[in-house]
C-alpha cells in the first residue's frame, strides 16, 4: 500500500510502480467516483463507445455498396434462424 498527499491544487500522484503495474501511460484520463468508503479511480476507455452507424463502412472496400441497417438485421435474423434450425 502506498501513501500519497493531496496537493494544494487537489492533485495526487499515482506512484510509478502502480502506474507500471496497471500499464497507465502519461495522459490517461480517469473517472473518479465517490463510494461509501472513499474514492475510486477508473481509467476511461481508450476508444470511446460508438454505434454501428458511426463506424459503418469503416473497413469497406472502395466501390463496394454498403448494406444498410435493415439489410444487416435481416442477415443476422437469417443466420440465427439457420443456426436454430440446425440445432433441432
């Protein structure tokens, strides 16, 4: 267990051995939460959450028509049905 001090600016320093153990690079952002027993620091995700529509076509080849959401849902439904039929 390490002991750290709160600076006049409200800052703390996470000891190097803990940063190294948790692979926390410089610039890591944290969410700080108040708990019944104190505080919890949780590193934010490296990649922000995104929706399918935001990343749609990200890996598509040039000139290839992208399926729309209705096509994707129909494809998923067909695959699930085929899987269910195969397990009967």
